[in-house]
C-alpha cells in the first residue's frame, strides 16, 4: 500500500481485502516475499510428491528382492539377473557384496583373511550411498520449515511499517486507512505458515522413512554378511 496514494484523499475508501486485492495493493517488498514463499510452497509439494513415489518404489523393490533372495534361488543366478541392470537399495547392496566376492575368487586368491572385511566395507559404502539418495533434497524441506515463518514475519513487519507511513501521510487513524496495510502484512505471515507447516510435516515423515529403510538395509547386510562368512570358512577349510 503506497502512503502517497492514501494521502491524496482524506475520505475513507473501500479497500479490496480479497486475496488478489491484498497482493496487488502490497508494497513491492511484501510482494517479493509473498512470491518467494509461494514458490517455496510449490517446491515443497513437488519434493513431497517425488519422495512419496521414491519411497514407495524403494519399498516395493526391497519386497521383491527379499522374496527372490529367500526363495531358494542360487546366489549366482540372482547376481547374474541383477548385475546386468542398474539397481538400487537392497539389490545394489547384494550386487556390491557379490561383486567383491567374485573378484576375490576369480583372482585365485590364496588367503581369504581380509575378504570378510572387504565385503563389509563395500556394503557399508553402498548403504551410505543409498541413504544419501533417499535423503536428497530433504534439506530444502528443513530450510523452508524453519525459515518460512521468519521470512513471512519480515513481510509482515515491512507491511506494518508501510501502514504506519500511510497513517502519517494521511493524518487519519481510521480503520479504513489502517486495515489494508495490516491485512496485507498478516497475509504475508499466513503464506509463510502455508509454506512452513507442510515442509516441517513432510521433513519429519521422510526422515522417519529414511531411518526405517536404512535399518532394513543394515539388517539385510548383517544377514548376508553372515551367509558369506560361513561360505568363506567352508572354502578356507
């Protein structure tokens, strides 16, 4: 709201307090804050939809792999079927461990003393890589969730300052003069909360989902490491 426009008329005017009207009447700084927060809100929802699809795909892939792994199929056949195409999550963990296993035996190594440690290290690196893939762009949600309300508050403070300038310019403290500036200021706060609240909820949910899938990967890694350890002992004997 421009103070000079208010000063041109001493008579109260009917202000447009609709959402579009509040945006159009706002100071350019408040408009920039609103546009930035709306863009962040759209970005948050885009990330949330992408993560929902990603975690759903990853969970189904883990279920399919575990069903194939515990079905009695030989490890060699399962490795051949999975190594020919890019894999993620649990299948990638299996392929990485089997690749290290096969390299050791194809190299005609005489001692397998360090093989178990190498396999465990490879699986740890694969788990870390998969967790990083699942956590990608979660920092955006955390940033919007924590900074969104403060950015909206900045727009609110600026709008209230502009409203006081309008009062000083018009020398009129009636509600018709004060209300538009206060309304547009509070509107900026509302947009900040609209962006921040979903971002915080999605961030907490996705962090819990990442931890759940990480524990599932670590559990499989421990089980598969025990299986390979027995085979190493048998071959060593």
